[in-house]
C-alpha cells in the first residue's frame, strides 16, 4: 500500500513541475525567431528526403530494369547478365555500403562473377564500363 500522504504529495509535485515546464516552453518559443524555425524545418525535410532517396538504390536501376524485363517475359529472374567494369564496381560498392554478403566467383571461362538478387553478373572487362548485356539463362 502507498501511504495517502505520499500519493497526494507526489500528485501535487507532479502538477507543479508540469506547470513550470509549460512556462519554460512558452518562454523558449518566444525567444526563437520565426525564420530560424523555418530553416530548421527545411533542414529536417532535406534530411528526410535524403534518407528516403538513399533507399531507392538508383545505382542499380539499369540492372533492375533488365531483370524486371526478363522476369515479365520468362516468369523468373535471369541466371546471368554480362556487365562492364563500371557496373561491376557499382554492384560491388553497393554490397559493401549496405553490408550485404558478397558472393564472388569465377565462371568456366575464368571471368569474375558476383551475385545480385538471384542473378549472377559476369564481368566483361573488354567492353565499355557501363555495358549491361542481355540477360540469359544457363540452359
């Protein structure tokens, strides 16, 4: 059991503390100029937009487009896509940045491979850096 005196005293002290906090908040609001509040709101909005855009993985857009086209046509993800050096390193850096497991290997011809979303990307160093080949299956 809580003694009556403790119960009533705690309620009174809590009420007074809340009233004092409300007065301090009003005084704080009066001290901040309107333009400062607008700049803070703009900064918060900018941070929110940056965070939202960072999760879109725009650097993988062309590869995902190729995968989606193949998926719509064949009902499954492609087994392989041949890519240039720039695309290869973009995918590699994406794995590092988002702390995703890297599955690296080599194919039968000794070319480097990396797995992205159930599709093996095959590095073709002799083509242009932004090259993305036509997706294909192992069959």
